[in-house]
C-alpha cells in the first residue's frame, strides 16, 4: 500500500533511549506497519510496549533513529511542522488551564492553533454540543469532574478540524459513563467527518470497536488485524468455569493463574471465571486445577487473543511468585484478632464543603479480610469518602470507626493501623527502591532490625531490585513498590485509590493475584477503581453518585439490582447510576 492510501506508513522504524545502566533501550524496535485512512485504529500493549513513543513520533514530537516514518504522506523526520499543522494530538496528560473557564480554554487553544475568528463560532458550538459542555462554558476547568475534563481536553484538541486525530489512552482514570460518552464523540467524528483516528488504549473493549488493531510488546509488533481476525487465534481454548457454591470466583481464578503451563489467562466475571487454556494443556492437570467447577466453552474475545500473544512473547513458563501472606495484627480488645465486630463502621457519614454536600448520610460496615470496592462516576464523592476513611479528611458529621478506633478521637492512632496507596504513587524518583522502602518504613515507625527485616521481606515478596532507581521503573513495578511501602508496617487495612489506573491487563492480573493473597492473610482491602471488571474480585461493592450510596452488596446482588444478574459490571454500573439520576430528577421536578 502506498502512502497516499494511508495515514501512517512505517518501515523498519526504530527509536532508542538511554537506559538506566548506561546502555540503550529500544522503545520502538524495527516496526513496519501501515495504518489506513478514514478508520479507527488501535495500538494495544502492556506498559513499556512503545505505544506512547509511537504516538509522539506520529505527532512529529520525536524523530526516528532508523527506518522511515511518513504521516499523511509527509516524511516526519524531514518536515515535522508540516505534519503538526494537519493533525490533532491528545496526550495522556492533556494540559488544561484549571483557573480558566471552559470557554477560555477553548479560546486559548484556538489562538495557539491559529484558528480564524470566522471559523470559531461554528467549531466551538459543535464541540460544546458533542461534549455536552455548553451549560458549563463559564465554569473553571479545575471545577469539572474527571470525565468532563477529558471531554474538554478532546474539545480543545479539536478546535480545528484535523486530517488525523491521535488519542493516547484518552479514557484512563474516567468512569464507564464518561468512557461511553467519550467514545460516542469519537464515533460521531469518524462518521460525520470521515476523520482518521489512532488511539492507544489499555481497554480491550475499546480496541474491539476499532477497524484494525496493532498488538505491541517491548517495542515489537506482535500481530495486526481486524478484531474478528485476531480473536480467532484463541478459538477452541476459551471456557467459563463456575466454582462450587461458597467458593469465591477469585479463589478459583488465583489457582488457575498460578499454573501458566496449563492456563494462559483467568479472570472473574459474573460470579464465574473466564479462562483461556494453553493449546497443549494436560487434561488431567486441568481437571485437578478446576476440581468440581462446572466448565463450559464460551466464544473467544479479543482480550483472550491479546493475553495469548503477550504470554507467548513473554514466554512465561514459571508460575508468578505468590506474595508472602501478611499477618494482620489483632484488633484492640481481642485475644487473637477474631471478633464479630466489623473492622470499619460508617454511620450517617456527611462531608460538606461550604454549601456543597460531597457525601450525604452514607452508612456501611466492612469485616476483617473483606475486599470492599467503592465505585462511582467521577465527582460522585467516593474519593472524599475514601479520604475520610483513611483519616486524611475529617467528617462534617456522623460516626466513623476504623480498626476499632473512633476517627474523631484517635485519628493518629488509627492511621498506624492502615496502609495507603494513592492513585499517583508518592515515591521519590531519585531514590533507589531500597531507599524508598527504608524512608517509608521509618515514617511508619519501624526502626533497626525490625525495619531491615521488613524491607528484606518486601523486596522478596514483590520481586523488586533494591538498587534500581525508582523513577526509572516501568509503571507496573512502580505500582509494586507503592504496594510494598503501604504494607511495610503490616497494617490491618489497606486502602487502594485507583491503583490500576492506566495499567495494562497483564499487570492488572498480577496486581489482583497479590490482593487475593493479602485478603487470604487477613488484610482488609478497600479499593476504588474505574475498571468495572475489578469489582468482580470484591466481596461487596458500594456504588455512589452525587454523594449518596445507590447500591450496596455482592457483585451478584448489584447486577440483580441493575436488572439482570447475568449482565457485565460495566452495564450494571451505568444502569444503576442512570436509574439513580432519573429518580433524583423526578424528585426535583415534583418538588
């Protein structure tokens, strides 16, 4: 195919960067690909696959070190500005000016792109209508929810009509409702403007919507094709296993994923486990792993093929290292930690910021060793609830008890019994892995031999290289280090605030294997996430919106409340939030 019939053509393209050991790392390692015009194309792959490097090269921000790269028929190395004049690029961290209003951000980006005044009115009106931001033109960007910020970022990217739109993981950190809205906008642009769009994504359901998918790992191109063609690679290898009554799906999933010689992938869904077996799996070994689970074939999906390609390229023949079981400390007032009392008690919790109520009369309990998911759209109040549970934010009213301690009277003491991993990991990038662990261990009050022993155990538990510089670690390893720092003092409760945001499916599997082991060791897990598939690992979940709890129960109970116990969690989440908003609007209209 020649360049005129394509938006992007690469031939043996290579891009290297300086490595941590003084050598070089090939972020893009001799890739040849052709991306067709007028289509929606996906780049998928784990952290470090080279997706963002490729996107920056397409945008003319990086030059290839070898090979050739033509975008819209132009040699990027020879004329990057000519390419930039015809494309729009939305990077992962799009720079909105938070003190400026929605309209002022649009005006600023139109000025930067030299959009003529006579074209702005029509273009702005179109973007505001598509993003449903017309009602908020005077609101400061910093006051928007995460999903609205993403939509404003897309609108600012499209203040001019480009020949090619580049979106680098546009839906990272936003809830399913916002993701759905974002993709409706992209689909509308493709249909109405015949726009060529290239998107990198960690969501396989997003890649399923694309005409063509390129699967990458470690700078190499593993496969390309239409989603239907790619998923055929897993045909005959995909099954659904229903665990016996009383066995959590995550327990069966953990057993399966620990046997990579037999199982390519396993993930909980709908109370069952979706699994993909190895083509040469031993029937007797499989039967032993599945025990008395009921197993039925299921249609293969793109994610099955994606995981198959990655496992094959990684050549993972050894079982993942199971984390060392963490022994939770006994709760106050008990002999050995056993107690019928919940480890977290929330009663009529309220938090106000001036006249705005962020959390309204929320109540729930969490028991020891439970994995409890706190879910909700961007701006729903879950982060505020989360921060109050951690003792980082005082409640306006209500009762809050953590690890047997009242947070109104013993907040500092309660903090010593919890671990916390923030969405943006608070690591010191210039320090080594060991230095970070020793610093955080000291902050938790560990000293001398106790600190040394815990640091050594954590390095082994999470498979970390002690001398590695923290800031140069891949995202998945930074996540491991953040988990290690939060667990150094062996807390009763571990709080995880969107810990898998932007993490690929491979890293998410390893992360949840760790969480399952921690819960089995008696640690209570409280987690917020926008990956609804992760709700399936939880014992119970709460869905919040506008500061109120709309649903509370097991994943099965929540799906039933949404209208169908067999639906996926994304659909259940959207249904419950939309039902809640409809009831709220009806009450307001009747008032």
